[in-house]
């Protein structure tokens, strides 16, 4: 890769051809790869000086490097950019898609974490969400099937390895694009939704100074009615765009990561836990 973008010229002009290529390769990898990139694979990530150049390039387009599991890197929206996008109502997923994603995150992440089964802040989960757990009278089977297909294509969920009891789902790799701050906010809200009376939920409320707050599990949206009638989404529950998106590209989701926008930004799920009424329509794939 030798072509330079005018935006990045000031950052790259003093580098050797080889160093510039390494930086550009790392920049492209963390921006467009479907999964976090192993640090050992790219000199632009291994070398601290070159990685600093990658970080500066990302900053120019509103993004930031995100360290995953101590050995991998990806990128996501910077927190201030995420907040601005959320304030503008940026929301790439439909209400039904967001509702299904919330259910997967609650069953696979929030409940196990509230029970002490899942520790740390990783989105990797050994507790898959079954199709039965996704069934609700407010989302039709066809809507659910299509939503699962879209979420899988976007990398927000993925099939678990165990298919003995039928298909089941766990969080997808795009959720790794969340910054630490966004990840913590989303995880806290999911725990408050899944187990509001648990010791972990009490600790979250104490930390946030919201002892009297009791979050309730978000309700899935009603299935759409007659296709000829406009749907009143003000009466549909689901995650709000009021959350803080955290990551894709400065100009929109990167090619190859269809909904990196959501993952980078908990927009689709972050405030699902604290929505008590069904008037939160819809910025951030969990």
C-alpha cells in the first residue's frame, strides 16, 4: 500500500516507505477486519511508534484504537464522536433487530455475569441463547428469523458451536469494537435489566449514585401490522438511540462490517435496560 490520502499526508510524510506501508496496513486491518487483529501479525500494531501513527490516523476520522484481550486490536468510535452521533439519532438497526440483539446479550452475557459465571469485560460467552429464549408473542417467528439473519450478517451475533439442541446464538465479533467506557455502560445496563436485585446490580447503582433506580427488562416490540399501514414506533419498546456509539469509521460503517456502527456504539442496546415504557423509538452492533 503506497497511496496516501491527503488527510493523512502530514502524519505519513516523514516515514520511510516500509514504515508507511506497515502503518497503512494496520490502519486498514483495524478499520475493516471482521474480527480483532492479532498484534503479532502486523508490525504497525507490534511497534509502539508505528501504532502511535495508526492511532493518530484514526483520531482524524473520529475513531480510536481498541485493545482486545491484551493481544488483539480493532477500532471504534471515540466516545465524544459516539455521543454526537447518538444525539443526532444515528441508528442503523430496526426496532425488531435491536430487540432480538438485546435478548441475546441479556441471556448470553448479562445473566451469566450477574450470576458470577462470566467474569471480566469480554463479550465472549459460553452460555448461548436458544431460539426458545428468543420467542416472544410480540415478535413473529418470521420477524425473528430475518432479524437473526441480519444480525449474523452484521457480525453482531454468531452461531454457537453447540447445535445439539438446535441453533443457538452468542455475541458476535463486532461488539469487540466497543471502547472500554461504552462496554462498561452497556454491560451495566444489561445487568440492571437481567438481575436488578443482584449484588452486582446494587454495586452498579451505588457506583452511579442511583440507589433508587430499578431497571426493568426491555420488552420486545409488537409485530408490525398491515404492511399498508405506517407503523407507530412510538408505541414499540426497544433500545434507544440515546446511547453512545463507539466505533466504525469517520464517514459511516466500514466496508465489510455492515453494522460496525452499532457494535462500536452501543446505540442499539445501551439504554434498553432502563426503558420502562414503550415509547422509546429510535448511533451504537452488541
